[in-house]
């Protein structure tokens, strides 16, 4: 991963709160209603230019497009860019299969009253067997999103070119979905086996990854479903069975990344971006060996999440390849409390003590928006958090290099 050996750089997971002028277009697209395509494209360009400028002004070094060009959400956007899958109502048997439907897991079962209140506030319907659907692979998997990804590339590059912020040299990335999260739950009715399907999906996703990298940008591979699926399937499955499920998908992602510039690829996991108990999350220690197999340049992960902050010690206890950068989340996406910069600096110091100051970057736990219509924090707090992150990175820089950091 890119880094400047004289200070701690800052970034975030990618998804930012959508501006109000963009939302009406996204609502029409989501609902299949007619809309003015030229007006939408112009609005999208302007909103991305503005959000890139705001990120730079907040002290973010490696910016994103806010994921403004995606409809659906961080993962389901890909369903418009991949052919070979369809959806149908789930059969009773499929509705009971957590790998065939988008069923909820142990957290939902343990706190049903909470979720009954919480889901409507997030734009979700409480799932039930009567409305369950199954994603079916019923044909050859192909990438068909070439025009969309080229639009996203062009909009982000144009926005970055306009940024003029003193002492900030902006770099940029696009968040893209991993095979495990693109279609985490499906029925295979076309390929001879699961491995054939996963590698076909990886080949298709590789086209999107390569397009962004070839354009000179960085990519972040989002894979929330890799850890999150654990609490959906264990029990009845065992940890060993879950790890086998996860390892197949790690292998598929490595297949997609083969030969691509590792130093410009980072990998992001979380345990689900919602503000909920999370007491059944898979421990990081149970999957970290799988993550370290990936051909990536850095890992962005939740480290401000109070269910996982203690897991900084897991990174201390494993052998991390010398070519990997750690990007711990030092600000949270699920609380409106703005982290103190001193706390941000303390969190960064933990990881600098493990891998060295040149191999640590400041990040967020997850995206500040679930998708086009759901935000995790108020937009004014989003920016306050990013400013606090930048200030914390400056404090950590001063401690680590023994001098004041330039902003």
C-alpha cells in the first residue's frame, strides 16, 4: 500500500452519506421509475466532486467517491453488473437454509424485540419465511458493468484532479465487492460444483478490479459477508465447516487478484455495519490465518468497534507479511459520539508498535452510510469524525517521528 514514511496517512471505508440532491434520482432508479438520465449524470458528477473536496478538507489522504455511483448498496450494486443470477421466491426448504436465503442469524434470534424496532429505522423489513427469496445461478456468470465502472472511474479521477487543498496530496480508491459478499447466499443450478461457480464469479469480478487499477486508482475489496456469515450458519454448522466455506472464498478472491498490483489493493472486513449487539461475531483469531493468505497490500478492519477493539492483540500474535499495511478503524460508524483525537492516536500507536510506523494507516470501522437511503451518523458528525481522525493521525505522527506532522 502507498504510504509516506514521514507521517500516518488517513482514509476510510468508502461509503459516505448521500447528499440530498442526489437521493431523489437514486430513489427513482431503485424503484424502476423514469428519470432524467442527463440530469442524474450531471448531479452525480457534481456530488462526487464536492464530496472529494470535503474529504480532502477534512484531512483525508486517500479518498473515495462516497460510493455515490452505486445503487442498491455496497454489495448488491454488483447484481446490476453481473449476469447469470436471478431471484425467485424461496421454497419452504430453501427458506430454512441460511446459505440459500438472506435469513438472519443468532443475533437476530437472541434479540428479536430489538430488531423489530430497529429494522424499520434502517429501511429494512423484518424477514419471514413467506417473503424469503432465493438467489439462483441459472446461467454462465459474466461481467456486464463495463459502462458503469468506467463512469465511476471517470467521475472520481475528475474530482481528484480538481482538489486544491494545502499540504494534501490526494490519492483515491474505489470500493469493490469480494466474491464472498457479491452473492453470499445462492442456489447453484448451472455449474457442476461450487468451486466452478466461485471461480467463474471471481473471473467476472476481476474485470471490474482490473479496470479500476488500470485507470491508476486503488481498490478496496469489501467482504463483510465473509465474517458475518459465521453467525448465520454456526450452529448448526461447526467452526471447521465455516472455515472451509470461508477458505473457498478466500481462494476465489486470490484467483481474481492474481497478477494484479498488490500494493494498490486493500481488503476490508467488518462484522456487519449495523448498530446492534454483535455478541455472536466470529472472533478475529479464528479467521486471521485465512486473511493473511490474501494477495493484498493492506487490511482495513474494525478496531474502534467495542466488540472487537481488544483484538489488536491478535495482530501482535501472528506473523504479518512485511509487504502488508494495517489500516485499523480508529473511528466508529455506529455512534454519534466523535472520538477524541488522543484516543485515535492511542489506537494507531498500538498497531505501529506491532508492524512499525511506516506500515500503519488510519481508517474507519465501516461506511457512514449503508447505501443510498440509510445513514449511520448525521452527515455533520461524519465530517467531524474524519477531522478527529486526521488530528489523531497528526498526534500519532508527532509521537512516532518525534516532530510535528504537517497537515
